C-alpha cells in the first residue's frame, strides 16, 4: 500500500529531523499550507508529483479540510456513538502502486468531458458529503455518497481493485453500503459507509474489515 507507507514515512522523517516542531492543536493555516508544500516535495521522491496531503495528515494526526486550492484547515469530526451505522475499511488484499494510478488520472484529465464531469459532479458530490457529515445530517450525506460512489464506479474503474469491483456494484444496487477509494486506488484499503453495519458485514463476508467510526 505504497501511498500509505510513503505518507507515514515522510511524516516520520520530518518529525525525526525537522528543527522546528509544530503543535497540531495550535498550528496556523499558513503553517499548514507551508507544511503541505514541504511534504509534497519530500513525498514526490516516492511516486512523482505529490500533493503532500497524505504525510500532512499522518503528521498532524487530525482530519484536514481542503477549503480550496490555496486554503486548508483542521476540522473536528462529530462524536461517534454506538448506533447501527458505521464507516469501515476493507482490505483489498492487493498492494497498490500510486504512480500508475496517478498516470491514469492525468491521462483522463486530458479529456474535456472528464474534466467537466469531475468539476460539475464529483467535486459537487464530495463537497456535499463533507458538509452534511460535519453537521451529522446523515440522510443527505448518504444520498450524495451514493452519487459519489456511482461516479467513481463509472469513471475510476481502473483504480478499483478487481477483487473489490463486484462488491462495489453490489453495494450500489442494494443500497446496503457504499464504497470509496482511499488515495489513488489500485489496491490497499477501500473505505465503506453503511447505515446498518450488521447487514453490510454479512454481505461482505470473506473480506477483512475494520470499523473506524460508529453512528
């Protein structure tokens, strides 16, 4: 799972050798932006051009909200509770390689139609999911999440591991759960969302799963 290892390794190297230490609880937006740029340069060693987001999140150990191209900030996740719903990880059993997946994305970006749907659909669904989740408004969250998952199924097929492809579609057809790529895809972990984890768990029998948030 190259994207995870490189991000964690870059963060660990920076923590070990950086002369300036940063307090995640009190870091400014400007320092976050500067750190992201530094991490991007460092992680580019592993797989070409990097945004620096993965090592930044590893280093901060906090969720980061990208407000726009120039601004990012820390964000508080709503408190979880022992409900039926869950956000979980699925291990695809495949080691991902970030470089080829990024190249696929860049090739797609050369197509005007893809750029248009990325801007008008993917980004809109993604932003709507973030907004409703932070408000803990789960009905619109799942409505937009389904659209986001379906968009990825249609446009990011090369990034979805073969072992995951059928269960991705199964979730969309049944509305029992929805899946989302982590990082560039191609392997590693897949993120899952469900209103009824017990039901989703049975449907995903045979896959290693780990719950990371309950609601």
